[in-house]
C-alpha cells in the first residue's frame, strides 16, 4: 500500500497488483493532533458540541469510571451495574450520559437511563426507563433456551412459517413493566413485511414461557447476493420505505457506494449508494454493477466478523463504526486501496490484464480493512521496513479472513488475490514470496530500500512458516511449499495461534517505526504473553524468524512428555491426595469462603464437569470478588503444585489487562490472568507451590474488574497435590 501524502494522518494503502505501475493520489493531510485524531461525530440537536471520535470515546470511558458512584447516587440495587453507552456534551460543558443496566451479568430490557451532569460533574437530574432498583427472585431459568425458542415461535405475531433455534434465545431481565421478570429474548425469522427473512423479537417469561412482548425488527434484513468472486451469498441490508440499500447495520453501518467510475483523484465525485426495490443483488457477473458491490459487502462483513470473533475487536477503530466502501472506481483500475482520511475503501473494476475482474475478492477486502486496523494501532510508517510490515499485516489478516469466511468458491489458502485472474495466478504467495521474481523471501540489509509490496514478502514468509511450518502441502486446493532461507525444517504452531501472536504484537508492542528486527522482538514478547516464555509456540516463532534471516532461533525448551502409565482421574473425582476440600465445587460452597454468591450451579455458564463451578466477575463496572480456602496443607514431598481449569470470556478487546484474576497464597500473588487470556473453553492452569512445601496456607482467587466492559472468570476442578 502507499500513503496519499507524506504526513502520517493521510494514509491510503493500495494493493499494487501485478506489474501495474501505481501513482499516489494526492490529498490534503490533516495534522494528527489531539483534536484532529478522530473523525468528527456530529451530535444531534441544537446546543450540542461536535465531538471527535476520540473525545467521545474518552467521555464514555470517563462515564464508565463513574458508573459505580452514579449507581449508588441513584439508589440502584447491589446486584446492578451501569454500562456507559453514549455521552452528549452541551456547549456549556454540561453532559448527558446514557447508561444501560446489567443485573447479575444479564442485560436489562427497559433498564436504560440518562443521567444529566453539570459542567463540574454534579448530577442535576436523571431519566430512568424503570424507576428504582432491579430485583428478580432468581437468575436460574426454569425453561431451557430451546424451550424458549419454541415458545417464541408460537407467540410470534408479525412473521409466519417462523423458525427459531436455541442459539437465538438469550437470558435477560425484562423490566418494562412494574415488576422485573427473568426472561428470554428470541429472534424469530419467517415470512413477513420484509419478505421471507423478516425478523421479530419475542420476549418470553423464563419460568412460564408466557409472552411478555414482541416487535418487528426493521433495522436490517438479509438479502441474497450474487457476487463475481464470492458467488451466491447472504448479505445484510437495510429496508427503507422505497426498498433496500446496501447498508449493513449488523457491521457498524458499513455502506457500499457505486463510484460510477469517478477518477482516483476524486473517487466520490459521482458516487451514490446502491438501492433498489427488491432484496436480491447482482447476477454473478460484471454485467451487473451490483455484483462487485456484493463482493465488497460480503468481504467487509466477513472481515469485521473475523476481528470480532478472534480478538473481540469491533470494527476498524474498535468503536463499532463501519467504513464506507466504493466500487467501480476509475476505469481499467486493477487495484484497491484504503484511505484513513475519509475512513473509506475503494475498489477498481480490473482491466484486460485480469479479464476485467473487479478487485473485490474476500482477501482483498480483508487486506484493505486491515490497513485501517494498522492505522488505528501501530500506525506503521508506509516506507522502509515498517512499510513492508504494514503491507504484510494486511496480507496476513486478509488471508485469515479468507480462511474464516470458509466460502466454498474461495477456500482459504496463502495466495493473495488468487480470484482476480492475474496472469501469474495471484498477486503474491506467502509460502514462497520470491516465486514472482520480485518479492523478498529473506531479509537482507537492503530490505528497507525496496518497494513495500516487495519487502512485505519477508513478513508474509515468516507468518506462513510460523503457521504451517516447512515442507510441501496442499491448502485450499493449491500447492504450497514452505522452504526456508537457512535450510531448517520445523513444524508450525497453526494459523490461529500465529495470527494471535501477530495481532498482539501489532496492537501492543509495535510502533510506527518498527522494523523487521523489532517485529521479531514484538512477536516473541507476544508469544510469551499468550503461551509462556518457555513455550514451544515462542520457540517456533523464533525458528520462523531465523528461517527468513531475521535473528537466530531460541534454545529449544523441550516438549514435556506425560508418563504413559500416569492414571487419568475422573473430572468429577479429584485425584487422590488433593489437599483442598471440595475442589470441584460439587458440594456447593462447602469448604470455601466467598465474598458473594460465586460458587453456583447456574445454567447461564458451563461447568467444566458436573454442574457446580465458581463464577467470578462479569459486571462491566468496578468490582472485586474473592473465593478462598484456609488451612490447606501443601504436601511436604515432591514438587507440589496448584492445578485448576479456567475459562475467560470478555467484552474487552486487545491484550491490555483491564480485568484480572489473581492466584494468591497467604496474600502473595503467584499468578495473574486477565481479559487477555480469553478462551473459547476451559484451559488447564498450573502454579508451582514448591516454595510452600509442608506449610499450611490460605489459597485465594481474587478478581478485580474495571469500570468499562465485563470479563467473566470461571473456575472448576481445583487441586493441590
């Protein structure tokens, strides 16, 4: 990619396809000051100040920090938490803060409120959808989610031939009436005003299944798209009075425009949004202008989903806001690019060079959107080795998006732009970048002097080797061969782990001037954070860097080999010799001291085995909790250790430790886990207790949650032996 100007604020990254010679489009750059760093967000109504996205974000964070004090001032219940949603600032600096309410981790429908603050921060008034504290008799439902879905289908009024699955039903507290009720909220889909995919929200009592409320969901509907490169797919659209538009409210309001071949110098000159009376788009060929728009809409949605599902990142800037996308830019343009100045992406129609195939493939959309992520995080300078890393980052995550999308017509592989009908078969190859005769597969002292699209090969090659290792493979129906620059051979850590390492390095350690040596340092630290300093993952990351001539491999830490004769205890029966009482919680709270109702058999979260577990945190506001056991006799022989299973789920993004769970012995912290350790399931953890051999100790798990966004820590099957 390239920048549209020399200043850091004006980035426009392009794909630089094949042998096409690209010239940077000029635009006026805005200095990146505190005031100019964010995109202006217009506030509704007279008398409100216009706020940048950064200012608004900080105002919301400040409101989050004050949420607990605000809840106390309003007389809310002890099990309630406030989550800051939006802030409006008047010209006189008075504020209006909108909060959602959460009760024991459950969203409260009808629990929203607005708090009005003077310029000095004092509360001047409030408006509550539900007056008073939220209280429900129990948070354990009598109905299962599947039962609730079935009830919702029967109660649906606005759709016919309705269908719903248990995944559509989630527990909430329904507080629209005078008395709050534990309920399920289901989304029922069927034939209705918006066609066969009309959607209706149905709220049912979690104890009786009685209908509490129902209403149509008009915000977005699912259309049918026929793209040039993605084939027939479902896309999210918006229904209007006149029909439908290619506006995707499920992904931050991303809008796809037809540029109508406006020139690169002004791609929005003739642009207009796509709209039509029916919700079927494109015909699968370039003869319909909608077909390329389908590709773009689908690819950007899949990119959003990848970042959200993998890293809990909500959009390019992690602010829930979708960017604009323009297809049909210029004529004979075999390129695509991202422009941070306008928070936009542009896609050309291709030319005779590639059979006039629009440059809108899934990995291309992922590539361009990832340039925005880089701009919002490390902001890697678009020249020298940092420019190569910038390009490599987009290739890496564009590739991961392609794998994640799992499109049968475009299976995941490590070829970039292979669906664009280029004469060489693709734009770049990550397994063997030098195969195009131009890109660098191995680092050399001149790497910073070549075009960033060519030096990106070093980062691409590293990522492929870290993910897949060496040797010949067939991936996505294409031949791959992970050769190295030092003739080494090794296995990879898997693409998901490699991507997690790169994302953490990008968002946590890299800066605008990071070079390849710095990227090695950053990824090794990221691997240590995620998998441990002495992990095989960190070792293999170092091997992959050495394989592209960046640094040397670390010493092999070795792979622990379990004894083949070691017995495997039943998950519900702690191993003999467990110094803890009731380590699996199957006797409830017996043996444990807890600061709140932490030990539970609630069906809202899973136990690792059995039905009881410890549920800590998850309030989305300032909170502390602990569960402990005293008079624990640590074995006096051998190498005693604490072993437990931990599941972490979070609304936080990135890898900064906002919410923590600390393991303490006699008040001394031995291990800390955080939102950065989020996992899809339970993960076994081990803490060395050799320093406490033969001692009687107090074991404590201490949780702390900050004022903004929630993290849940689940504990089960705790042993000391």
